[in-house]
């Protein structure tokens, strides 16, 4: 069953976005990820629904938070939050 990660609490949602952004930055993929999110934003809902459909196959690849990531990508507001976090200056976030 897919649940909405953002109905839990804002703290948990922010923690999920922060961990995803940290993982992307550690791999040096912040700029390509931001460009991809910008390019796919018009069709994000359709892609999110496709991920929900493919959730049984995607869960082993995404780990224990797989369902939460799937819901993150299905929600446009969440994608904008993720994009803003990727585009933010990492040195300012550490303060």
C-alpha cells in the first residue's frame, strides 16, 4: 500500500528531502538532478503514477524508504521543494 509521506509530519518530509539531497550532492549530481527535475516537472504527475504502478519492482531498488520516495516524486509541491533544496547553496545550509 502506498502512503503519502507528507501526511506523516513536515519534519519527516523535510528529513526525507534532506537525505535525498545529501545523497545526490555526495555523488556530485546536484546540477544534473536539478536539470532533470526541471525538465520533467510538466509530466511529474504521470511519472509519479507510473512509479506507483511499478512500485513492486522499484521498492527493492529504492530500499526501505522506497514508497516514500515514490510518493515524493508523484507530488509536484514536493518536487518543487526538492528542486529548491538542490539549488540552494550547500554552504549556507550548514550554518
